[in-house]
C-alpha cells in the first residue's frame, strides 16, 4: 500500500494532475467516479490566498466524496508560503502540495513554479519552511530541471526528502521543454532506485493509454502515475488503466449514452459551482475529447462551444445521443 504520510492512497495509485482551469470540483468528480485514487486542486497562488482573493479562495473548495485530496500552492516568498500553508491546513485536505513545476512565463518570472529550479537552495529553504509550518504531509511536484544544462533532480529529490516532504511527483521534462518533445522518465526511474529515497515517487508526463501506463510502471518502478492532459474530456482513462492492469485487456471506450450522461453531470456541476456563464465557458475545453472519434462530429462540437443557453446545450446533447446511438467510433487516435 502506497501512503503519503499516514494517508493511504492505493496499491499503485493513479493521481490526477493539478491543472489550471481544469482540475476543479466538477472535473474532479468525473475523474473520481472513474477510479482516480488521489486528486489535486488547481494550483493556488499563495499571494492570492493571504490577500483573500476570491478566485484563490474558491479553489480551496473540497468535498468529502473527493478524498483523499491535496491542495497545491505556488509562490516564491518564504513568509507568504508559510502563511498560505496555515490557510490550506484550515481547509482540511489530506495533503499540501507545492508546485515547483509550472512552466508558464507569468509564474516563472516571479521565481515560482518551475522558476525556482534556477535556485535549488532557495527551493529547499522554502520547502523546509512549509514543512515546519503545517501538520499536513507535504508533497512536491517538479520537473527534471530548468534546462538540459541544469538537471539536478537527483540532488533535489534527496534534499527535499531530507527536509521532510512525504512524496515527490516528477514531470519528465525540463522547464525549457514546456510540454514539447517526449517526456524522459529515465531519471525518474533512477531516483526510485536510489537506496536513500524512501518516500513515494510518482511519474508524470505522456501517459495517454493503459498500455503505456503498464509499460512505464514496469520499466521505471514508480510508486504511482500522475495523469494530466490525457484525462481532459476523458476521465475514463483511470478505469481503463486499472482494468488493463488487472486483466491485460483493453476496455471498450464508453458509448454515446455514457458520454452524454457524464457531460450533462459535468456541465451541471460546473454551472452550479462557477456560475452559469463561467461554467459554460470553461466546459468548452472538454468537448473535443468527450466526443472524439464520432463521425461528422464537428457541427455538433461547434454548436456546443458557441452556445451560451443551458437549455439549448442540453438539447444539443440529447440530439447527439440520439444521432450516435449504436454508431461505431472511428480510430480514437485521429482527431475529427
């Protein structure tokens, strides 16, 4: 059983990555229903938390059915990070996670997220302060390094463990790579083999199929896998991976009835949690994957992403369900 501190999360846990404007309660609910073992919130600005910014505070919303769950924060100032840790603890997640991996320029330029990979000593000092300021188990998500000339992840893993983190997720790219090229899990596996390392090591990057999940589990020996982009609009990836691990067989993809039912629930929850307008707007990024593979889907998809009336959106979903009932999917690797 893999545990983060005293939080048991499964024999080989599948984790949902913290993704900005994606990993909100409506999306997390869809992933949890399909077998996700451990989820993280969207990353939250510590400066927003300590200044009571409404958007940051809303991201602290967690619900009992989501547990176990981690709240992820990012920042660069020691005092702010420690104060934010106290606020996070009051929200009662199981885990506090620190983001040292976000490659986005507006985060990096403040020496937060992956920006801190340019100053490992500062990273360790910040982490030490946060561990000491909370009773929650602290985990970290980071990348291999800033660029190909500054890959210090082996040193980072040891030093962060030494100051008390209870789990480490590593994305197999540098900050310079952003999300381009193939994720390199070689060093992730090497860290897992390090006899000094005793905390769980989770791999992240490019896991988009049950077959790849099994291959990487066996090849690199990680304690679990974190899934990000492959889950957007396709929460079924969690159950498909688990089924493949257990049986060696690929589950058939969900039919149109299950897809429409899941989209209805997701959309309804999004409007309830964010408000009608924002819920409808942010749902649009999910439709492509929710209905990928159906023939001549473009016209329906255009309607879904342009419509702002909830009643009409639900009517479109009903039409799609009727139209594609019993219809075979195209090759899911092809975008339609």
